[in-house]
C-alpha cells in the first residue's frame, strides 16, 4: 500500500527496479548483550508451532546503519531481541520483537519479511566513566538501557546459546479487519543465514548488561505491555557481550515462507 502507483522502492528494489549490490554499503556499528533466562518464561512468548531449542539465552542487539543505499545515503538504527527456537525441524533464532527509528524500515520489514518491528528512539552511544551506554526510548520515556563496560578486547562472536544455523525465525501476524481477534495472516517466515556482501571489519568481546524500565500506560501507551513483559524475564547470568563494525550487506530477497 498504497496501491495504484506500482511497486514501492525499498530495500529489495531501487528506483530503476533493480536490486542494490550491497557491496561496501551500509556502514554498520553493532552492539549486543546476552543473558541466560528461564525456559518457561521464554517458551510462554513463542507463537503456535514453535518450541524453545537449546539454551534459554536472550540476545539483545543494536545496529547503527549509515550510508544506506535504499535510503539514498541516509541511515537508521535498529534493536532486535531473540532467542533460540525451532519450528518443526527448522532451528534458528526466534526474533521476538524489534525497534527501529525509521518508519520506512519498519514498513518494509514488517510487510515484506514479517519482522515484528515497532517504533522507538534509539540514541547514539554515550561514553561514561564505566564504559558505553545506549538508551532506547519512546516520546521521551526511556525503557531500555544497554551498558557496555571498558573491558572489551578483540575476539570472535560467542555462540550465545543459539541453536543451529538455519537463520532467523519470525512469526508474521496481521489482524483481520472487522473481525477483531482473528488473523488475516499468521505464518512463520525464515531469514536464511549468510553475510551476503557484508565485510566484518572488527569484533570485540567483553561485558555488558541490559536494563528494562517498565512504564505505565500514560508513559508508553502502545508499548507498556511489551516492556513490562521484557522487564519481567528472569536474568540468571550475563553472557559475553560484543561490539562490531562492518560494511556492506544483503537485501534479504531470499526470505522464505515456511509451510
């Protein structure tokens, strides 16, 4: 939508109708924290047909993208929350919820791929005496802070408890108009693994934590139920955190709808 104007230019189609190359662009600065939670708490968040698979380790990652080709050189930022799961015999990381600061990125990710993205303000990293803080908020109300201490050193990405390597599992859900409570679309999709033209420039590992701050309905009218649930997830232990820099990417044209 809107219908009648032809296909909309986006991540998978440029103004000339051709895909983008993804070589050298965008530039990506990424941060991630991981924590061990409880199986029962995570299993309760899974949609029908999904099961927890592997260690109950939650990953929260933040990506800052600049020089994005499909935005004509502009950028945006993204937060993703995921944990290992399976649907039938397909194993991967279930993408529970995400936040982005670009309406265009949200629209194309939700409608074309099935990513459950919502809007939030993702602030630039702030240096503190202890390390680096990243704050995520909605209309002035901060609901998530990621903290990275000053103990990072070159390393390799940790496994994080993620099961298998078959990609990112999603549940694409759209309500049926006029028949509230029923689904118009309710299906699983999969982002296959692969870096495409992404070149990893650096990876460092260290210590990090995430702090969710629940807000009431007046503060977070459309997000308070989500933030409260995330804040209630048990944290049994913090796992290795990472920071990384990369350039290039892939357009996710190979997204799969699972039967």
